[in-house]
C-alpha cells in the first residue's frame, strides 16, 4: 500500500526581522497563499498517492489572522506551541502510520518548486530513506521525513531541536537512513536568495513575482532568471 503524504507548512505571524511577513503581498498575493498553492500543486504530480496539505500555526492571538487566512484558502490549520514547532508537527502527524511521509515546508519560501518537490518525494521513496533533505535546507524544495523517523525526534528536549524540528534527525546518522543532497540538486541555485526573512527580501521577491501575470504560477527557474537580471541592474547602479 502506498504511503499517505502530508505536507505541513509551519507559519506564524511573529518574526523578529519582519513581523507579519507570512501575509505580506507578493505580486498581490499573500505569501502564505503562494506556499499553499505551490504545495497543493505537488499532488497532481504524484498520481496514485494521497497527498494532504495543512498549515501548522500557533495558539497566540496574533495568529488568529493566520487561521482566518487558512479558512479563506480552504486549507486545514492546526494550532500549537509558538516555540515548540516540533510539537506542532507531532500533532500534525497524529493518526498517521509510521511508514507514511511528512513533508516539512515553511511559509517563508514562497517560490517552492512543485515539480522538484514531487521529484524529491519520489526519490526519497525509491531510496527507502527515513529523511531526505537539501544541504543547508533550501528555498526550492522542503524536507521529506518518514513519519516514524520524525516521531523519534520527540525524545529531544533541546530548545534548538524543538524549534527547528529536524536537527535531531541530522544528529543521528547511524540510527536512521538519512540522505543529504547537494544544494544544486536538480539545478537549484543556492547563490540566489529567495527565502523571505527581512523587509528587503519581501521587496525583492515582490518585484520578481509582480513581473508576471500569474504570480502563483511562476516557475522557480523563471524566478532565478529574473533575480539575476535584477541583481545585475543593482550592481550597475551601484
């Protein structure tokens, strides 16, 4: 029987560098919607698999608007600890079988590539991995984890591991089948910054996505090409 695949997008309004960034408009579309639409687009590329997508946010009052945004997008939303993000993921996989898959996505990567994400999931399954990820993590694809493997991380009490979800797994190379892929996997460009963390990132990504008629449909490769153009223009202007 094929495993169920559940994509869990961690999202919260709180941010030290750019509060409220998950609802910042990029090309006229809230950043969270970009991530949700791109992750939902993975499903049609994995025929025969049941793919689910949900958002995991916090119980803080400031994330009432995150819940409302999810309701508007008609995507399920669960709420848990603000700091213990791993606990949110453990809630999200409750009831799943150990051999099912959880995909950890973050709401600050609005140009995730659905094609590469589907390829990564299939690769993970073909290799019978417990955990597959891109070195230094990536703006282009999320992480893929066997549900039973993620449950082993519950043993960790280290705040860093609880906040960032998967570090404990990377600390157990002999216990689990873990594969780290290069940051240039499938033509990804780690030299181009497309993660949104600061006001400058918001402005840069908004400029890229505003250049297209259908911003939620912009391919990662098209974003790379335009980012290069804008970077060259900035260099000349400097």
